[in-house]
């Protein structure tokens, strides 16, 4: 089975002049994988290449796929994802994947950008200060999650757990979602991609299905995201994510 014309075309746009080493060692696998990932999957998606590469990079961080991440950063840059966006994808992973798992991807992105002649650090994207981060974070949290839901979570938390609610507002939302470089709707798609790819996060996936809808992302955009992730995270996690989408949206 040779790669289809469409698969070759799409692969070449993402990886100009690159021939996978697997084409030599595992030709049968790479032929049907390329036909699937770069033809059949893309045929079922209306997602722009830039957005598709961004959610795939987010998923690869969550899945701890560092080698594939390195390859796909090059593809993302080739289709117009900016260096600032690359860094913001990695930063957005910190509150969801954790610094311990994100650290290597920070270094990987730094190495790739440096090799391409991009001077680091990049221009800062923070919009808050230590004095404003909590209030700004609470405001964006209420915008994304809903004011009633946020107030209910805060009011319902036991006294010895109030600090987690404060951390969510000031750190998860105040330090991250308030940043420039990537808008809030795109950050929500990235978060959805990460949570699905982590596995075992169905309650959080369900919450962020609702959050995506609140910020203007549609059911079809969530399905497009899962379609783009399938070749890289596998069927079980993709289908679990699809179940959360189906439970939280209507066709």
C-alpha cells in the first residue's frame, strides 16, 4: 500500500523535504499510518492546519511524547504557528499536566527555537502582577466556567480546602489564562486536548466541554479536535473524550 497522493501532499506541506526514518525500517506501518493521519483523518476535519497542530502539540505534552513533539514543532512552525504560540502551548500545560511532566518540553521547545535562530527569551506575554493576578484570574474563571458555578465551588469547599479554590483562581486562571499570545477560546481547546490525552480525567473533560461551549467553541470544533488527536493518542482516550462531548452537547 503506497501513501496516497493526498497524504504525500499534506505530509510535504508539514514536513518539507523530510522523509521519515520509519519509511526505511517500517515501510508497511508508515504507509498506512500516513494514509490514515495525513489523508483519511484530515478529510474528516474542517480545522485549520495551525489550530490542528496546536492541539496536537498540547496532546503530545500530556501524553509525554517528547520525540513526536519535537518533530511536530517543526511542522507547526512550517504551517504558521508562531514561536510565541509554541511557548504558550507549553506554558498552558503547566497547570494541567504539571511542571514535572512539562519541564522537558520547555527545554525541547527552547532547543528547537534556538536551533532555528530565534532569540530567547521571547517577548513577555503576562498581563498581571502579583497584586492583580487573583482578581484577574477570578474574573476570567467566571467567564469560562460561569459565575454561579465558581461561586458554588468556592462556597462549598471545606475550610481546609479553600486554598485549592484560591490557587485555581490566582494560578491556573490568573497566571495562565490571562496571558497574551493565545486567545481564551484557543486555550480552552488546548486544555480540552490535554485533559483527553492525559486519560482518567473524565470529570474535568466534561467540565471543559461546558467551558468550551461558554467561550464560543462548538461541538463540531471539539469533534474536530478529537479527530486530529486520534492518530496520536489512540482510540480508548479519543472515544472517552467523545463520550464526554456527546453527554455535554447536542448534535
